[in-house]
C-alpha cells in the first residue's frame, strides 16, 4: 500500500482523501501545517503527495519541488482545489510536475471516482484503463475553455500533428465539442515546457488534440520524443 502525505486544512478535502484511502490503495499521514509537512517529508518518504492548493496557494510549489527532489521514480503529486476554475495555469501545473488536479467540492461519489480514477484506473467504474507501459515520455495539460478547469492526463502518443490524450477524469472533457479551440495548453518534454494551441477532436473514446500552427521549437521537441528527424 502506498504511503500518502496529505497537506490540507479544509475538512471537506481531508474527508475526501481519508474516506477513499482503502479502495484507492494508500495510507494517509495528515498535516495541517505546510512547514511541518516539509520538516517531516524526508522521514516519512511518501509515494503520494496531496496538497490543498486553495489552503496553501503560496506553499504548494515548494512542497511539490521538495517532494519531487527526494521521492522515488513514479511518485505522484495531486493538487486539491475548491473550484473548477482555479487561479492555476496549465503552464504552472506542467512546470511543477503535478500529476492531477481534483475538485474536492464534487459530490462524494464524483470525488471518489476522480480520486480513484487517477490512482487506480481499473478500480472505479467509468474510469479509463491506461496502458502505462506504452505511455509516451511527455506530459500535457490544458485549460478547459468551458469550465476554466485544468485537465491532466496521460499522453499515449505525440506527433507533429498533435497529442493522443487520455484524461485522468473523463468527465473533465465532457463539455467540449468537436474542433473547440484550446488556447492554453502546455507540453512538457524533458525539461522543456512549451505553450501551444490545439483543437479538440474525439473519436471512438480517444481524444486527439491537434496542434494549431506549430512553430519550429514545438516540432523539434516532438521529434526528440518520436526519434524522427
């Protein structure tokens, strides 16, 4: 079972994490102080970090950076937010290496699905089964123009045409229509983070985000992943 560190004060977000720890496969150590969490993180050595970004808007980046520096490969950071439209940007999330954002004001059932869908995709009904062995070595996040929420997920494939994308929580893109323009997207390849524009396309349950007017730096980054010249 994974060891999770929860840094949160809002009781709703705390309840979300504690109520689902058995089904989603983690045990929880909880701090209401960001400084105490930092002081004890190295000793705890968690594989999973939950941070209420609404409680700690000035500390979540520091917590994330420290966690990423001392954690093992595969460790995950999940930000808890109290509104679908937060002040976070897609670039901020990609740069920090956050795995997912979850709105903890969802209903208990929707919150459970969102949380378990991120941590154990096969455990929850309605979640997407991601073949991580074939996931691309790139990260992609974007801001949903309809809700203002940040959408995270897995990049199945990236090409000069666009990104084959599986969202962590499928409901996060249900309000998007074919060819909707996504103005605020971020593609992370190695240490490079590129701001891009995309159009939304969906077919047979798969999502393709097509690049709009890709520049030379984007093409170069994509080729570094695909091995093309």
